[in-house]
C-alpha cells in the first residue's frame, strides 16, 4: 500500500518494522499456546548431542572458524566503510547533501563488521568453555 502510494506512513512505521513486530508477536503467541511433545524433546536433545569423537580436533577447527569469522568482520566492516559509505559520502558531497544523511551508511558498515566480530568471539568463547568442560570431565573419570 505504501509502494502504491495509497498510504503514507511515518518512518517509524516502515513496513519492515511492522512486519518484524507482527512476526515476533506471532512467534511469542504460538510458543505460549503450544507444548513440546516427548518426541520433539528427544529429537532436540539428539540434535544437540555432539557426534564428535575427537573433541580436540573439533575444538581446533571451531576456533579457526571463529577466528576467521572475526577477521571477516573486520574485512567486511572496512570494505563497507570504504566502498559503500565512502562512495555515498563522496556523492552526497558532490550533490550538496548534508553529511548527516550518510551517517546511517557509516553505522551500517560498522554494525555489519561488529556483528561478525561479536559472533566469532562468542563462538570462540563457547568452544573454549566446552573444551575446558570436556577436559575436566575426562580428567575426573577414573
């Protein structure tokens, strides 16, 4: 309706924001109204069971993936800062658009990079915690 220009909404009522909120409400309502069956609970436990026999090799590979994710975050953030936000700022300057109009581009570039760095750091921490826990459990066995 907005694209057809039948309705004009304020920026805080953007269709993406509205649809995200409606989806979130639907997820919460359905989650509250349904119950997990025993078969579903067992299947979830099966999915979370570690099929890895060699915990050390799993941890080493997972740490490398986490490190690569963090490096990718730095690279993606830098690339978007330079290529996307920098180009947009240059065009804005050429056409007399206020600098504040491109602030979102710089925030997007930074946010994308930071999200990947955080995801990698969380993964690295989880792997380290799991490895420590698994090592302690192995040492405790007689």
